[in-house]
């Protein structure tokens, strides 16, 4: 989500946090788990990212509202691009202005 919301490539994300590009690749593919050093580098370079979410994948809740500490920039999708490349959409994550997040998975 961080890479996508900041319009980075996996390589530019690795460069930004100061790790080897292969480290990011292995983590994203599920081959390796991120080390404490890796997590610290992400939090240092993206201070508004919630460390609890980064570690657990769960958003903290206050008054039953998820806390979003690093709101992504709006992304413009072109449906024709997806159709032309014949790519199957697996999931879509919606970030609402009121702080709610909704994930839609294809069946």
C-alpha cells in the first residue's frame, strides 16, 4: 500500500528506505518476512505510517473508526488500459475521506 500510494516502484521504494532491491522483492513475494531494521527504515522514511498497522496489518481503532495516518494521493485509473492489457483485477482498496477503508476482492 505504501509503494502504491506514493507512486513508487519497488526499486525506488528500496532506494528510498536504503535497503537492497532484492529485499523488497523477497518481502513482497512472501519469501521473507521484514526484519525489525526494515520496519524501522520504513517508519523513518514514512513517519506518518502507523507502525502498528505496518507490523500487524491491523488498523488501530478509536471510537470504532480506523486511524489512517498516511493518506494516499488520489490515483487515476483508466479502465481501457486494464482491458487493453487483459489484466484481471484481484482486489480494489477504497480510501474514503472520512477515514474508512473498504477492500473489494474479485471472486
